[in-house]
């Protein structure tokens, strides 16, 4: 494996074929290939006009794009992504509208998703803990802003870096992310997320979800890396739901024999069914994983140019997106589309 992911490999995991064909333009961007598509959105590999540098472009152009609430959710996704400026989160580059189609642009990350990496089989425990640490740092950043991702899972994490063993994780797809205050006070949305990474409270009381639900999903992700299989693999949706509510994934993680006791303990605490007994904050997870990993991981985007560019972009986009004419969207690299 070269450590890079081709457009063809990504497309193979797509839900359906994106609407735009290669050579088509959306705004000033030329579509090179469709990557994946969901009911409301599509992701493309594209080039800016006059440039051969690849970018990822996410557009609200699917068959369900005009359903009530879809445009507001897409604008919220852009707003949140613009605010979440962290090296472990894919950065926003641009946001526009092409006619009635909003879209947003992000860097094309030339690396596998964590889901693809996990298919290779069980990961060395310390490396798995290092990747979980990178994700926990990104979650710490968004939780400080009062944002909950609600769909943390291996297919929403991309590994970036030329050295496969030292690639850093980047969290993507803020399609169902929201601010905790909005989740509690806004209109009911029902169960959002992906089995088997849903926390028990996402099933029982979705309006009570907070950052601890993301930590549960991080535990499910760590379990998958340590075992080489998805939690509750082979169970039906109904059976998986019952087992999540019964705390089965946490028991499975604590019973692992091929991982060091410290990593099993962290995984088990992330997967406690009762949110009040789980890790209270991502910062606590970061502290424990740092002790296990023992040393700093490479972190992208620390340079002043990257920070300055993101701040300037956010200050330009946020007022426009919040307004009635708002825009649109930005890129993402994505997989699990909503």
C-alpha cells in the first residue's frame, strides 16, 4: 500500500453516483471525478480553474437536496466547519453557490480513510492509541466551542502524511454536527449517527447528546482498530441497538487480551453505557492517551500561514453564511454522507 487513496478507490465506497460528470463546472471549479454521493449531497475531486491542484468539493445537489431543512443544515455545516479551526480537522478553503447549488471546498487529502486502514486487520495497539489520541485532540477542540460531531467513526477520519506508520488523523464530515445548545433547545431531530458507533443516549434521548457521545464513538473506533473488526459486526440493526443499550461493546473492549491493560482500560471507560461514568471531557482522554503513547505525534497545519489563512477565511465567510443570501458550502473530503 502506498499510503495514498485514489479517486477510484474512494468511488468504490460511494453510496450512489454523483450528479456532476467529469469536465463539468460548478462555480470556478472543474469536476475531475465523482467520489461519493448520498441522498442530499455529493463529493467530488476537482480542480480550480487554471490550476491542476486537486481539491475536494462537497455540493448540496442530491435528489433530496430540496427537502425542507436541508439547505439550513448544509449552511450550518459550513458555519461550524469554518469555526472549528484545528490541525486535526480538515480546513475550509472556499464556499460558493452555483445557481441554486451551494458547495464548499477543502484540500484533497491524499491518504486512506481510517476505515480503509482498519480493513488491513488488527492495528498495533500503541499505533491505534496514537490515532485515537489525534482524534481526541480534534474533539477537544470542537467541544470547547460547544460543538458535537455526532458521527465520529473510521470512515470519517482520513490519515494524512507520507509515512503510513506516522500518519496523523484528520476528522471530516460535519454534516450532522451541531452546537450542544441547539441540540437541547431546537426542534427534535430523532436518532442521528451511525450504528454501531452510536452512544446509548443518542438512541434513548437524542436531545441530551453532548461531547461524551463523541467520546463513546471514539471508543468504538479504538475498539475497531484494536480488533480489526467493527463493533457488533454480524448483528442486525435491531440487535446492535439492543446491545449498545445493554453496554455490550464496552464489555467486549474490556475483555480484549491482545492489547495492553492501559489501552483496554481507556477503551472500556470510553464505552461505558452511562454517560455520567464515561470520561467527562475529551481533555481527560487526551491526557490518558498521551501517557500511553509517550511522546508527541506529528501535527499538521501548525505554521502561521495555515492559521492566518483559516482565520481570514472564517472572518470573511461567517457573516455571509449567516445572512439570507448565504452561501453555500465548502469542501470536505468525505465519506459518510447524510
